[in-house]
C-alpha cells in the first residue's frame, strides 16, 4: 500500500548549478523505504499543472528525514527548487522494487546523479568500493557533496578535470566477482554488459511519467518481455535487460 504523506522541507542546498539536495521529514517512508526504491514528490499548491508527481531516488535516510538529489530538468523540478525550508510538499512512497542485499562486499558504480540510490545502498548495505563518473567541468560542487558522504569515492571525469580521466567503468576489471550495484545513463549500463560482471544489479533512470505503473511510458525490453521501470523496477539484474 502506497500513500501520500504531507511533509515539510527540513534542509535544502544547491550542489551545483542545477542540482538540488533536499531533505523532507516523512517518518513513515523513512522507516520502510529500501535502497533503490524511489518516491514521488509534488508541491501541494500545484493544481493540475504540473499534473504528475515527479519521481526521485532517495540518497539517504536521516532519522525521520529522506534526503533526495534532484536534477533541475524541467518545470516541476524548477518549481521544487524554489521551495524553502519549512515549506510543505506531498510525498508518495516507497515506490518500485529496490536492490537485494549483497552476499559479499559490494562495488557501487555511479554515473553522475546515479550516485543517489547508491549512496543509500551504501548506507544500508555497508561501505565498499564506490566508483563515480561525471562529465567534468562544473561538477566540482556535486563531487564535493558526494565525497563528504563517501570519502573513499573513486572519481573519473570525461574531460579529466576532476579525478582521473575516463568513465566509472574504467574503475572495474573484466569479470568482476564482487556484487555490483550500478546506476547511471543507459549507455553506461549497456557498456557494463561487456565487462561480464558475475553479479550486477542496475537501477534504471528511464524517464517516468505517471510513476505508478499506469501509463506504460517507461517500458523497457527484458528477456521476459516488456517491463515497466517504475513498477517492475527500477532495479533489474543486468542480464535481465535487453540493451
Ligand atoms: Fe507510467 Fe511507468 S511511468 S507506467
């Protein structure tokens, strides 16, 4: 059963030009949400416009607070970024199917904002290697924010301006035997297949519309046929997805 909860913003911070970190107090979701699951968010003052609640991965739970990382990509997210500490939001969740727990020390592999659900996984499943890839220039505040939460983070950037030049996948060996948890752009996930990891769960960042399994706007092809990222995922086994 998934409900809507009224909740207040308890902290907010811009971590880059268009990335917002926000905390909302929502005790019932905070105690039940699992890494990889997501929440839907809307401002109670939105009437029917923007119509849909927006989906966001949870990057940490702090007591009764959920921490979210939000990329400002459109009207809904820009309106969210205008909210202040103490303002009300409506949160629905936990949504979707999250990661299953690792049997041995995991490796977290993130592409940019894909770090959000993996930070929460690290909080629950324990530290392991954490490999991050970002485009580079302009991403310094975001990387600082992540490193404050995960000091062991290994950083790669496409342009070499932060950390080592390369992508997050350059931090992995072929045939890696540790369980891998990954989240990032589809191209990065597809490239992961070539590394033939023994065990890899991926959280997909498909663009969602309804977020509740009703519109089929997030359908992907899997070896068992079509699946909805929002309702059947967003976490899938790497080998389950047709890339
Ligand atoms: Fe509507 Fe997934 S976003 S079914």
